[in-house]
C-alpha cells in the first residue's frame, strides 16, 4: 500500500521508488458446496465463480479452479477426498483442478499470487480452519481475497469485516450442529432407528410416525423402527451369544468357534467375526430401548470414530421394540467384557468347557430357566445353577477327567 503522504517532488524515476513483485499475477478460484444433495453444484459453483471473478483485474482470468462438494465443517486434511467420478457425474460447467487440499499443495508450484472466493465460509465454516488456510497460503506469498469484503479503506476495517464474517460462519455452523443434534436426540427418544439394524432385527417403516411435508429436496426419509427378523434363529443366536459371554465368560474367538460349529442353528451371512460378536455384545438396542450417540464420528481423523461415555448416550424413555435380552443381562455382559479385557480369570463354566475340550467333548446348553440351565456334555446331562458354584464346577471337572 502506497503512503498517503508522498514526497514534495516527483521521485518516481528513482530505482527504489516502488517495490515490484517479480512474479506475474496469477489468481486461483476457491469454492465449496455443502453437499450434492442439499445444494445444486451445477448452479452454485458457477455463481461463486461469477461473484469472485468481480475481483479479478481487467483482462485477467483464473489460472485454476479448486472447489469441493463437501461439508465446510471438515478439517482441510479431510477435504477433497471424493472420487473424480463423483465430480464428473455432477456435470458442473466449471472446470475443476482439485479441491482445497490440492490448492494448498500446489499454490506455490503454480506460482499463484491470489486466491479469490465468494466469502470465507466457502473455505470453511470453522474459523480456525479458514485462518489456518489463510496462514498457510500467506507463508508462500499468496493473498486470500473474499468477494464480499469492501474495496479500499483501512486495513483494520477490512480485517474487522473478514473476522466478523468468519465468526458469523462458525456461529452458523454451531447453530446447525445444535439443531441437527437436537433432532437426532428426539428421533431416538421417539424410538426410531439410526443406521443399519442389528443382526437379530430388521428396520420397518413406522406407519404411525408423523410425516414431514415434501421439501425442496424431495420426500423426507421415512422413520423406521426395529422389528424381529423373520429368521427366528437370529434371535436365538444372539441370546446364546450373550449367554456365552455373561455366564461362561468366553472371549470372542471361543464364541465364534461355538457359533460357527452349528451354522444351521446360528445362521450368518458370510462368517462370524470378532467385530460382529463384540458389536452385538455391546449393543444396548438388544434390550428393546433405542439408543443414540454411542459413537463420535467427527473426531478430526478420517475414517476414525470413538466410543462416547455411556453417560452421553441418548436412550428412549421406554422399550420401543422387542428385546432380545433384559437390560440387566446387557449390563452383566458389559461387566464380564470389562473383566476379560482387564485379564480376569474365566468363570466356572469356562473351566468346565476347557476340561470337556480336553476330552474331545462339547458343552451344549439344552434349555434354561431363570435359575438353572440344562447342559449336555457327551452322553451326560447336568442341570447347573446360575451362577455355577465353584464346588459344583470342580466336581464336574473331576468326573470328566476320570472318564465318568
């Protein structure tokens, strides 16, 4: 910026009168549309180009176009990961040289001097992210310009306008998250399912659910509740799976061996896996309650989610679908899981099973009541109390070892 208080005579002929940037001006466009469903990229991106292009100098054209069809809530390293085939299918008339991450990686190599965007939230809705992008580009001599900022005036005024715009974008982002989260909570409280139904269930449309009117993006998705899977064996398999953990303190590998040994009794598409078994053991939806917010998917690490504390889970106030196990049984299974992960010794039934395996025998439950379970071991049957006292377990192990 030239000084407002120039010399009393013309000094423009002196060699050091002006500092000239040896680089020719090269300007890149930066844009973003939230999602391909909620906004129309084929109209939004060209509109952003037209508005940002008003800040080009006379006769200048964009040297590159970098834009994404993604949420502005994502950090820079998670942006621009969509396949090129997706972008080709959108039929956006504006060319695309990459996304935000490509712009950051290639700006210096391309000799970019300016980046133009419609406004700051087209870079990111989170203020920290937009500041990070500006700082990273500034380090390689690139100036970021937003078309909605005033031309001329003081630097402090321009900066104030920019920061107000970034704060407004982040506040708007937070409001959206609050509204979305509140809606998801009410969705769970109403008993409607999120995501894929667990193994023993199917998701069916709730005909009694309130229906939203058709909006600008088409018909809303119907609300669904969990219902018992048509294959009754799935309920039985899940009950057995939980019982093996709760009463026999078996690890996932042992449970998988038992379930896989009887595919007609415990059917599964593909095969039983560690993640499937542990996922079912930990899933509170099997108790008949609808539960939401068990995992945090927005962790800042692509493809990574973490378990939220149980205190942050959202439960329906009452059971809303048929239960596979009781809530107390689910709690007991979690306690056993915690003890296994802590390295605690197995229970009495686990020791009985180990003794039977040494004889080439299997321990098979036949039927169970509230206080006893009838097991078949080889040619013998035992009605054992729940839980099994150590003295009873020792007697059965002794009988097995003696060949009785």
